[in-house]
C-alpha cells in the first residue's frame, strides 16, 4: 500500500491543510494529526515563528515562511491553516514585542 501511495504522491500534491509547527524531533506531524502522507503541507521552524508582514503585505524579515504560506494558499489552494503551539513553551504565548530568545529574569 505504501508503494502505491508514494507513486501517487510523486505525481503531485493536493493537501487540504497548511500546518505550521515548531521544529521538534519528538513529534511526527502526520502521526500527531492522524493523517496520511500528502494530506498536510507542513512548515516547521524553531518556535513556529512566522515573521510579520508590512502594510504592503511583504514580509519584514525572513521570507521563507511567507513563501511557503503563499505557495500553500495560492498554488495548492489549501482550505485551512493550522498553527500548532506547544503550550506553554511556544513563542505564540509571548506578549507582542517580546523576544522569543529572552526568558524571565534575563537582563539583556
């Protein structure tokens, strides 16, 4: 069955969901989400950080996540976007303007 699945996936992808998650070796996203290969378009990076966009819509920092989101929405036509947070350690829990690389008690 795996051979047929990967032969089909080699012809193209048609995921329903863009899944933004933290880079974490402990979590296999397809296992976590109970999905099969090809169901999710996955973007992973430390802290599942997506740089903000300026008023013109262009990313103000690293553009790799913005490019992945644009590809998923514009080309792959994903229906849903999920940003997974590992609470309480995720940068998604930080107040706006707080660096994800500073911790309580830091003085720098």
